């Protein structure tokens, strides 16, 4: 899909922010620019994942690096770092892979992507899964209803 309309819209919103910074339109424009940036990062990630699936490692690396460098404030930065760890590890550049794993660990240590990256280096590592509630325990809604019923009696 062509991103030209997104870039043009971003340009217009930047103009509004620069020319009318104290208005409600500027506040709305900042929000919309954030959405546009998220869309651009999502597109880069989508294409990068496609390149990974087709084993085109260099274009995949370039896409993921673009996300890390240009869209570091989006939710996709964490996954992009993990994908860089994976790709570099697959092509045999373990030191480069470790560099990105360290960056991922420093910035997102408690995240799921960091755990996945850890698993790349330690294949024997098993994820700790939260135990599901057993069927006998009541759901939150049922507990609230029982409290309400008991209070009314």
C-alpha cells in the first residue's frame, strides 16, 4: 500500500503544529502524527517479517534497523530489536546479535520480546507460564455478585 498519503498528512499536521502551536488543532495534530508514525513503523515491521519469512536477511535487517532508528518511540521498537537478534543469530553474527540483545535487555528487560531473545541464545530455556485459574475458583463477576447479594440480605 502506498504511504504517500500518510506522509502528506504528516506534513500538513506538522504545518498546523508549527503555525498554530497554542490551539486545540495543534494538540489534535500531535495525536494524529503519533498515529501516522505508528502506521509507518507497522508497515516497516510487516515488510521486515516478510523478508525474514522468505529468508532475505539483509533487507529484513534494514527494515528492522529503520524501525529502531526512526520509530523508537513506537510499540514496534521492542519487537524490531528482537527480530534483529534473531536475524543476526541466524546468519552467524553472534556478537552483533548479542549487541542488540543487550540493548533490548537494557530497555525492555521485563518484556516478552526480551524473554524470546534470551531463548535464542539459550535453547534449553523454558518460558515460565502463569498458571491458569482452576475452574473451581469464581470469576470476578461472580464474586462481586455474591458480595452484592450478601449485602442486600
